[in-house]
C-alpha cells in the first residue's frame, strides 16, 4: 500500500515519499521582510488542493515561510500519519478543532504565527513530545496541557500569557522543559519564569501542591525510540596502498635531483613524521573536515540559553544539520553549511596552495578583503559575514591590503580601553555584554545593529560577540589550525607563519600566543609526537609543554604569561565557562576547547555534541576543537552522518581544495 497521489509534484524516489516539503527557502534579506509582513509572491496562501483532496501517508510535512492563514479541517484525514509538522513563519490565527486527530504527531513547530488560542483538542495529541509555539499571541492555554501523555518540551517564548495551567505542576506531568520568557505572566510571576525552565516548573509544582489535592491522571504509554548508530570505516586511499607507499618514499629520497620538489613544494622529508603516509593524509583531511563539521554543528547552539539548547536539541539525534533551528542568527547559513569561521580557514588554505606553500600576509589580506565584500561567489555567497569587531574595523581600513600588520597595530592602539573604561575611538556599535545576546525581530532593533560600512542585511543580523577588551577576540584563532600543516616538521616555520597571519588582523599578544599554540598542536600531531604511539589515549606532557612555552614567549607581560600557562589546567567542560558574559568570544576559549579535544577519550561526535551544547560562541569553539580532534582521530573516524550531511556543493568545492593541498604535499 502506498501513497494515493493526485497531485502534480515532480516524481520522487520511493525512499523520499515520506517527506512533503512545501517550505520556501529564504535569504537573510527575505527573512527580515517576512518578519515585517512583506510576503514574497511565491508564498502559499493556502495548502494546495491536491493535498486537501487526496489521502497520503506522508510522515513529515514542512510548510515554513509561507502565508497560510488557516488550516483545512480535513488535514488530519488527508495526512493521518504525520509525525513531524513545521508550520512556522506563517499567518495562522487558529488551529481547527480537528487538529487533535493527528494521533501520530511527535513534533510540531508553530513559531512566528498569530495564534490567539490552542484548540481544546490539542491535549489529545497523545504522542506529541515537542512543541514550539513561540512568537505568537497566545493569552491562555488548555487547562490539561501539562498532563499530556508524552509532552516533554514546550516553547512558549514571546506570547501574551498571564497564567500557566496548574497541570504543569502535576506529578503526572512529563514536561521537563518549559520556556516562557517574554510573556505577561502573573502566576507564576514573570520574573520567576525569566530565570529559566527549572525555576518555572519548581514554582508551578509548589502552586499545585498548595491548590490541588487531587488531579486526574491520564494514562501513560512508553514510546520506543530507534537507537541511532553512526560510524565510518577507514578505507585505503588508493587501490594498491603498498605500491603507492613505496612510490611516496622513493619520491622523498630523491627530491634533491628531480623535479618532485617543484611539483610538491610541501613534500616533507622522510624522517618528518612517525605517521605512515596514509596516516598523515588521513590526519590532514581529518583536520579540515573536522573544522568544517565543528563549525557547521557548533552554530546550532550559538548564543542560546541552556533551556533553549535543551528544547531544540534534547537528544543526540536532534543535533544534525536538518534539525538546526532557523532563527534570526542561523538563517544566515543554510543547514549543512559552515559559517565564516571555516570560510577564513579556507582563505588561508587557498592562499597557501596558490602560492606553492608560501604563507604571505599581503596575499591573504587581499583574499580576506575580497571575501568580506563578496563571500565565496562560487558557493552562492553575496558577502562575507564577520562576527569579530576587530576584523570589521581592520578589513574596512583603506590601507589594509598594502600594510595589514601596520593597520591592525594602529587599530588596536586606537581602540585600547583606557583606565577609566572608555574607548578612544569606538565607531562600531557593539551589543552590550550579556550572557544571552538576543536579536529582536522588530525592524527598529534590526536597524540598531547596522554596522558602519557593512549595510548588508546579513551583516546587520550578526551578533558582535562580547569580549572584555578590544582586540582579544577569537577572530584570528579560528583560522589558524591550517597553518600547522605547511612545513610541520619545522616548528619555527610554523610559529612564524602563525604570527604573520594572526597579525594581519589581530596584533594583540594574547591572540598571537593562542594562534601560535593551536598551529603548533597541529604540527606536533602531524609529526606523531604529541600522542603516545603505543597508548593512543595519552598526550605527551613533554611536547604539550613545548607548545605552551613557544607560545608564551609572545606574551611580554609576566602576569599574562602566568594566565596563559594556567590554561594547561583546563580539564573539563565546566572549566571552559563558555557563557562568560564578558569573554564569550575571547581568543582563549577556542584554545581551551582544543585542549579538551586533545585529551578526549571518546568519539568525535560525542565531543562536538557536548561542546556545542555549552552554547556561548560554540561555532568558533567547535571549529578549532574540531580541527584538533579531527587531526587526531583522522578523517576515517569522523561521524558519517555529519560528513555526508554537509551540503553537496560545498563538499565538492572543498574536496578540490584538499586534493590540491595533498598534491603539493606529495601525498599518495
């Protein structure tokens, strides 16, 4: 038995027939217009009649970013097997009473509509586990909503609620996450609710105990969840690895009298690494893909509160590209795409391979400025999105491409914080330090974020991350891991390259030290010395201390050196303090994340998942840590679901760049 299809949609494969996607893709500019009520002519005003008049067995339907004003009463009869329904960013004012007949529905997304009430039948959605009804106009909720059989996560942020039903406090309630910020609550008091889900539920439970002696319990059912198991097996890079390895070694031993050095200027000498040629290749690819995946997954939780993270990504299965929530910040990047952090790392790589392994700050500066204006056009970008205030100021300077080091040094001096806490020149507005930076959807709030010389809508939607001192942000360290690859066997060369590229935009000594350190970690990993050859779980204290000492030299202040060396004590996620209100994007945060990755004893996915859920500037932290852990475990051990989930166009482009790098390294 299959779908009874009377519609004229394009044919799809059998394995795709369970998904009905009527959502409209939007650019950042279109997103803003949609929030303001300016709907694109392509928006659906109602569900197609082909859907309303036929019965289908679709399990997933998305109709986001349209202009639906109502749902047909017969919807549950036409799509009786829906388990996932996304109706976000429409104009719905009500749901039909028949909505409660969607008995298989597990997740519903209704955010950014105009809902005034929920139908009483809503409580009959017996399998509903997660509901996002934020950014609506709800004034009240069904009394029994708290004791729905399966409901665990409920987002009601930005409504007009005055009271929460006491059923949320019932012993039979399964609601463990309740978000009710930005309402008009009197019971519980809004101030209590603004403290978070835990405070809200505790208050309601006390209310329940005080006011309700007995509350009717609905029968509960146990739901089976399919355990997802992801893995990726390492395969030889060529059909005959033994002969390729012999050829590789022969090339290494004869480069002084052949043209091999011209063809492969980054070909390492024979004794450069304890790794085999294929292990070295796997580590290099793992570094690049690890950084891309870390960046693309990390953005999922960036700037969120703990409650928001728990709501959107309550289980490991939720943290995949297709489930990354699309809001004012994340709409800048398509699901499965990396952000500006990895873009900048690739700018360094492009400069490197196009100049035959030579690292040149002038060439990099030209590429960076071009990217800031246009992005990667071959990937469909229109502009580069910059999240570093330092980067914005430096790149927009008239002399940046001719004297980047001089410009970054001047910008730093001009914006140094004086003893009384004021800035000598602060012509770029920055969001005030806050543990949870937010962006309102109102046009007035959007206009307040318009940056000088960056009027593009994408740039206006960007949060400029809090950093206590100007110039100490992570804008340089996110791109530096790639600099551990060229001439990795010569640590002094790696150190010099890291300094030159860092100072192109960031002259602060702490930024220089952090860039040198991360680059040296990569070089030592490629040498095979940082990780014990016999005990793969053990990090060499000798070589880790060497990296710290070489990086600390660049800190002229003894107190700064002491602070830097104490970073060796970073031993747990709690010590990272990712949501530090003053320093969420400090250059040391990704460095600490890299140290945690270096000592991690489990798989790549579990680490990036845990790191991303810490929020803060999770995209930057996961980009750097992903590079280090990817280099350590190798490309073959990266989670397959994240590797294959990256956007196909980006992957094809990325593979071309990586192959070019491997060519000039003489890799088999």
